[in-house]
C-alpha cells in the first residue's frame, strides 16, 4: 500500500534514512506501487510490494550511499 506520510514508512526505513532519504523512498515506492499494479508488469513471482521496495531502495541509492553504517549523500 502507498505511504501517505513519512511516519507511515516502515520503522526500519525511518530509522535508517535521513529525512530527505525517506522522502525519496516514499515517492519512489508510491510511484512503483501504481506503476506495477498489474502482475504482468512485474518480473517473475515478485509481489507488488517487493517490486515497490526494490524500486524505492534503488532510488535512494541514486542519491545516498551507506558509509560506516550511515546513509549519507553521495
């Protein structure tokens, strides 16, 4: 399901990412959730949620990188 606010994000995402990273994650997740609603648009047996999470983390990694256990801007 899409996330309306940053506080709706899973705890692991909120604890791991700075606020800007959370905003990127939420926007990408919500976009992917809508884009991949039809099973034929997804590869293999991945669920809509799995695909949306993968897209969201990929978007975060375009702007942030993990250094010494912290997500920082690249």
